[in-house]
C-alpha cells in the first residue's frame, strides 16, 4: 500500500481524512502519519483493539516503525 500512496494523492487524502475517527488516547500519542495510515487500513481505532491484535501483528503493518511501536506498547 505504501507505494500506492506515493502516486495516489486522492487515496492518501481519503485515508488521512479518517484520522479523526481514532480514539482520543491514540491521538494523544502523536504517532507519525505512516503509522496512523497503517492503523486506518487495518481498522484499528482504539488502544484496546490494538492490544487485542498484539505486538506481532501491529509491527507487521506497513508504516508501523520502532517509534510507533514504542508509543503504542509502552
């Protein structure tokens, strides 16, 4: 998906327009945009949903790096 976003601005804007759907606890983490886009694409909107999926799954998402993992699973 990452490569598609480089060439498809409309898709990127569509995904980023959903950032407001995150729970306030996620927004307070100030995650990088690639991490937020990855969570949108995987429909993970709350920390509870993220914890249910687990570190292994979340770390496998394209866009979730070390910084995002530290913030999500501290």
